[in-house]
């Protein structure tokens, strides 16, 4: 009971950091953030049995079922988020009538965050792994969102089925690392997944706009981009992409390949600051969440 009360307090306080605050209040809350982060890291150093918990105050009022023995689930349980800078940026950027595409939706944290803000817009969430798709659906149901459409397949540059892999199961497992590119670190077969091409699905989706795309597919980013080229050229959305040199190499391409793809389309690379703003960079980090912005936006 004591742990439950402490984590609930941490989540409640940390949620305020997503919003504009007086300077002194923000300073105090950042101290509490550090304490909650240290508590989370201490928790992750110890083995824990799988524990499914429904938490009700992520981003103040978003409800999610999480597994506190897993890396992302424990982050939401202890801190109320997994990627604070990204959420701070999205809270500033998203407007109520926008369309948000979540490619690699996992358990749905970005889809839920966007849906809360897009009261007159749409969220399209793509997740091919059965377990995560079911959890995504469950989390949408908890929040009664009617503006999220889910698709039980992944996106690529070819229509096909492929096996997907994760690391060894157990305490501390990171549930966001499923990949179609098998390696020594990710060798555990999960299932075969279905892949489709976004450009080919576009007519059925009946979209008049796309404002933001989030792509986190553990090495398959370039395949997704190639299969969405016409869509990107047509709508010119901002695109948040995980830059990960290691997963790109496992997939057979490089970070410069991705940069060149966007450069050819007139996009500029930015990274997100702690305050939720965008900052241009002169050199690309080996690992980060980057935002690619088209010229004129």
C-alpha cells in the first residue's frame, strides 16, 4: 500500500511537468522528478515477478495497464511516462483537429497521449504483435477514446509476413524492443507478423491530412519510410523517428542513409530539448528520438 501511494504521488506530480508552470513550481517538481527516476532505477536493479497493474493518473487522467517488472511498464508506474521530452514537445505541438499516425504503437502510450488532445482529430495506431495489440486495445477501452483506429499489422515497403524477435524474457525486459532483425541480443522468436505498405493502404484510410508520424520499429524505420514515400510527399507531416545506429546496422543500412532520405524530401533534422522545443543539430547522435520537419513548417 505504501509503494502504491508513493508511485501515485510521483505520477501526479510529474504529470504537471508536461504543462507550462511558474519557475519556482517547476524547480520543485524537477526535484521530485529526480527522486522518482532514482526510485525507478533502483526498482529495476532488482528482479520482480510479472505484475499487471492498472494505473489511472498518467498525464493526470490517462489509464493504462502496465507490467511493473518490465522496463517501460515500470517507468509508467514510477514516473508516469517513458519519454518526457517527447511528450512535452507533443503537448506543445498537437492541436485538436490534427491527424496522428503511430507506427509501432506497442501498448499505446503515444496513441493515448495524442488521442487525449485530438478531440476533433484522428489517431491511427499500427501494431503487429498480438500481445501488444491486445494490450493497446485494452488501454484504449479503459480511456473510452473513440478517435483511435487500430490496425493489427506493421508497415514496410513490401506486403509479406516475417518472424519477429525479442530479447530473453524475465524481470527487467524492455517490452519496446521487438524487431524483425534477429541478433544475438534479440533471438527469441515471438510470432510471425503481417506487414503492409502505407502508400497502398492510404485510399482506404480516407485521410485528408496527416500532421505527425511517430515511427519506432527497431531497425525497420527505413523500410517503413520507403513504403510511405508518396504519403510523406503528399502530406508533409512532421516525423518523429528513433535514430539507432545499432538497429540500423542490423537491418543493413546506416544513419546517413536515413538523413539522406529526408534531405531529398526537403526535411531538416531536429532533436527535442528538455523544455519540449526543437533544436537543430550539426551532427546526428548515434541514438535519439529525432523530429524531421519539412521546409516551411
